[in-house]
C-alpha cells in the first residue's frame, strides 16, 4: 500500500541564513534565501491545511536545539504559518512521554532539523513516538520534512559515517537502520558541496537494489505516494542506480582497499525534474515541456 503522507527531504545548507548551526541573524526576514522561501514555503503549500497546519519543529539531531528550533519557527511564521511549535526531545525518555506523543498525534507537519542522524535513530527509534510517526506517514495526509540529518534518517538504510575523500575504500562508509519511512533508497546530504559521490557509490554497490540519492544544499525532493519524486530548490539531486552494475571487486579486496565498479548509472536532477521509483523513469523539466529518459 502506498503511503498517504509526503516526504520532503532537504540536503541542508551552509549559506548565511539557511538555518545551519552558525551565523544566525536576529532579523529572520534577512535570512530567507531561495532555500527558505522556496522549500519551506513548499512544505506549507503541500500540507492539508496550508497556513493553518500544526507544525512541529523537532530538534533532536541538533547539538544546539535552543538556537535552531526558534529560527525555523520564525521562518515558518514569516512565511504565513499560524501554528508552529518546537518539540524538544533531547533524551529517549522524552520520546516515551504520552504528552509528547499526543503533540505528534495532532501535528500536520513535522520538520526535523540538521545535526547528527544517529541521535535521531538512537533517541527515537522503537519508541511510541517513532511508531506513531510511521503510522501517520502511512495512513494520514501528513508531511515528514527533514533537512540534513533529518533527511538522512528518513529511509530504512542510513549513512551515518564515512569521509568523502576515502569513501571508495572498502569499509569506509558506515550504514545502519534509519527511521524507515521509505525503502530501497539511501540519502546523503550536503552532497555536491562536500564531494560525497563516493559515499553513495559504496552504499549502492553493497546492495544494488538501493537507489542512492545525493541531495545538494538548498535542494530537496518532494516524494508523494512513496514513489514519485520531484526535485525542488536551487541545486542538484544526484541519483546513483546500481541495478545494471556488471561487475565489482568489493567482495575480493581487503578492508581499506579501493573498490572497482563497472557500469554504474548516474542521473542528475534539477528544479521540477521528476523520477518514478517504481518505473525508474526520469523526466526532465524544461519550461513547459518535459523530456523523458525512456
């Protein structure tokens, strides 16, 4: 069954005012660049109740939640949202609290901020909060939005460690279970800016059924019905498709050795391009026309 909810996953941002964990400006309206006015506004317009939606900002991944949460709240409010709250879940016992779970039950949108994705899975994983999050996504007109760590944690498989410059050495990339909203994909964030293509290559060659999705900064994907992906924002989304890999040495070489891969397929998506996770067909948007790769 296709989920009724929507996923909006964002690659993060480091430009001043994109609500990273530094360089805040007290006047939030000066901070709003294309990322905020485009993607955050799209989150509101995609929601069931638009500006009347109940939005919960979840700062669990962040090391400075007291700074990050209010910045996002101000951004959403500036864009017209009327009901925005920050949900402070810094310890696992808070995700067991019936009052916190009840707030999630009433939410139309959750926005997971950046930080460390392992904090998300270790604090929320397997709790009543996590169970309800999955249920709402699968059965309700509900939006899960996440940037950086919040995006990386959305899938069943989650990259949590691995340097960019050594990513194609066997064993360098570490993968664990994410929050599990979507299967057969793995997300990587800050993708183009931090040169993380090798991390996705290794993640995909280890299980070629998994589609690697690299989200550039200021860039996101809107995923509806669990299968239809639209690129949103100002940058690039890189797709790494391993289904047609013809050969690799990953099982022969020692740990720490370079990996060889034959016939990996890569797609590049930009604003308004679409990709179908069932048919693996990409359509490129150009003005009012689209060009298919089929």
